[in-house]
């Protein structure tokens, strides 16, 4: 039985004071749940958030990291630095990183390797753009993204991977994939894993859905057989909404 996961991607939102405040709200408002709860504040607030949440039911994740262990990479953060402040999970491949910072499959494969080498867990994001879906290329695009960045991994490495299918046309747009569209793609992803590895591995890898998940649609999306929870953007910044989404998981 796969455990449900609800992860909040705060993106470039919340200063230090606001981060502490939202975390305090989440600690009181999120109901008791079997779901795993993760939040990803900005880099500068990670250390403080990890300290504030030490021993609690909420885990802290980073939104990105560099592939190198250290060195002349101005403005970048390494896996070791994340681990040194208590962060053991990192989001990689988010569509905003791909679109605005030029991150491609080859770079992401290097980041994946570096994170795994450092013993971190990865929430790996991927998904098609609107024109790709309109042209009926969404399965092909998703398969390519997965294969290029992840299929060089050996089977045991997948224990540290959480997949997050995020159709780009549904991120921050208010437009959500229908529960049926999400289920159809998640089943396809599982089949791709089964074909590339084996059925057991395909059944064990958590696959989250991301794209305008809100309290009003979370329950139906999460009820689909191959949807194991969500990666939440906008709604993770409002304690009551994120709490309601966790409750729906
Ligand atoms: C995201 O950025 O990962 C995301 C899913 O955003 P939103 O929930 O705002 O669509």
C-alpha cells in the first residue's frame, strides 16, 4: 500500500517572519492524518524551518539544488549544504526551473545523481505543455522526460524517488486536469515504469499530481487509484487550504 504524500511548494514566497508564521499555523491547523506532509520554503528560510519543525509531522524540502558538491557556482546550493541544515528531500525538475532557468533533461539527470549520491530523496517533477497536449503528444513527452532524466538509475535508487506529474497548463492557472486525465496519465507512468523496470517497482513508486489542486478538487483527484497525493503550489501558502488538502488525502 503506497502512503499518500502532500507536499507544498512555496516557490519564491514568504520572508523569514512569514515563513515562521505559516509554519506555526500549519502545525495547529493540519489535522491528524496518515498522509506524509512536506513543505518547501525558500532556501534562506530552510534552516530555520527545519529547526522549527524538528520532531514534528511536517518535513522540510528544498525547491532545487546544484549537481556539484561545492565550488565556483555563484548563487548555488549543494546537497551537502541542504543536509547540514536538516533537509533530506529536494524538488527537482519543476516546470518553472525548466522554463525560466533552462533546466533540461540532461542537467536534471546530473542533479538526480548528485541528490541520490548524497542520500537525499527526490520529488521529481515533469509534465507536458498545453500545445503538446493539444497535439496529442502528452504521453510521448512524459515518457521522454522520465526516460532521459531517470531511467539510467538502478532499481534500488527508485526507493528514493517520488514522481510528481504536473501538466504545465494546469500550474498556477486555475485549470486542473480532470481526475480522469490525471488517472490516465498516472496509469501510463506506472506502465512506463513497469516496462522499463518491473511491475513491483512500478507499484511502489509514489506518483503525485500537481496543478491547481485546491480544497474543492483534492478529494476527487486523490481518490484515483494511481494518484498518491499532490504537489501543491498556490494553495500551500494558505494554512486553511493546505490543511484541507491534507485532510482530503
Ligand atoms: C506547482 O507549482 O508545483 C503547482 C502545482 O502550483 P499550483 O498548485 O499553484 O498550480
